[in-house]
C-alpha cells in the first residue's frame, strides 16, 4: 500500500508549520521518476565533494539504508526535493523549512539536497557555469553541516532555506564573496534618494561575505570583478547594475571598536548605507563565535580586537544591528 498525504499528516500531528509544509509539498505534485535518493556509497562520494566533514559524511551515508526502508521518509524527501528541483533557476524564497523531530532524521534536509543535486548540476551545465564555481558554491551544504556541529555539538544542518537558494542556482561563490541573483526591493527608496532611477524590481546582486577568512580588500575587489564578468556571461538577460548587502558587517557601531583601516570597516565603506536596520545579536554570536543566543558571554573567546569589541558591546547592554547598503557595479 502506497503512502498518502493523509498518512503522513497523521504522523506529523497538528503542528501548524508542519501542516503548512505538507500542503506545499502536496501542491508541488508527484515527483518525476528520475528524482532519486542516492545510495549510501554514492552519497558518501558526493558529500565529501561538497566538503561535508568526514565524520558527518559517514553518519549521513550510514543513515540512508534506514531512510530507504521508511516509505514515509522517502515520500517526504522526494517531494521536498521535487519542490526545489521544479524551481531550479529561480531565486525567490522557496517555501517553508520546518524543524523536524530527531527521529525523522537530523540530516533530513541533507538527503533532500543530495536528491536535488543532479538537477542543479544540470542547470549549471546548461548555463555553462565552470565546474569549479559550481562545486564550491554547492559546498555551502558542507559549511552548514560543519556550523551545526560547531554550535550545537551534534550532527545536523543549519538554515536549509539558505542552502535551497544554492541548490536552485540562485547564488554563486566567486572568490572571497558570494553573490545571489535578486532585485533591489526595499532599498529602492534609498537608491532613488541618491538620484538613481532604479525601482524595487531592478535586478540587484546580493553580496555575502563567506565565512572563509579575512575580508582582504584586494580579494574583495577581485570578487566584484568576477561578478561583473560572471553574471554578464552566464545571465545576460539579467542586467545587474546595482549590488546590495545586508549584514552585521554593515553595522556602523563597529567603527567604535575597529580601526579605520581594518578590513571590515573598509568593506563597510564600499556601500552607501540605508537607514533601515534589523536585530543582529544572533547573527554576531553565530557567525563569529559559533554560539547560540543566550550563551554566557564570559565563555566566548576574546583573542581578537573584533571578538573583544563584539563581546564588550553586548556586555554593556547594547545590541548589534544588521545594516543594509548598496553600491553601483
């Protein structure tokens, strides 16, 4: 007897987020036969190629036989994968990604993206995207798995909605920086105030500082040069004249703790900053310290000027912000 929506819904219970998620999967339709969950052997090879740490790669691959024997999990993985694969080439938010109970698999979403992998690799090939850029971009999955273990001490994967963007062809790592396809959105008024005639739907590249080391200015310059060439060649129908960034790195309070010639301040000054900000404490704790909100600040390392400044700011009862800015390409 095959698995149906009603059977899966009964097992998920009445959690509204899970019910909404199941409805999204149902609306995505029946997955095509070629959308196949890989074998354990194939998965291990792919996981290492995606820079998943060996310990986690072995655990993930070892869990595949049990998953394959569970028709409900197979049903869910293939339908999640179908939702993403059906929108390969898109860059809008890809639906909800609820947390699932541990007994449904700590690596559930890793299995989803392994199943999507052939679809996004085919899309990259269709766009003539170089193999090295394709694989280093998709290796965001490995970084997410590594981050989860560093922060929480257990296997799992952070932020599947963010990895989904990579596996739909919406973002690319080009040297030191990542760039996602998108539009200007809510920053349009700030850009227009500067005298430029760009509206909310104007194509705009999102800029992301990958967690791979110092923000060396020369390396960042090279990434912007690569981005101009890359998107002009591989996405000529999307003319990108503006780039935008939203990050704790654009919090102007950092200038209180860092010298004017520091890499972070020099990166920040590339952008014209908008007035809008959002809460950034959780981002700072996660990205700089691998820590979760509520962590005792006394336990965090104070080895660098940046670490000391970030901690002292929080201990003084102040808060960090996510700042937003833009620049012309």
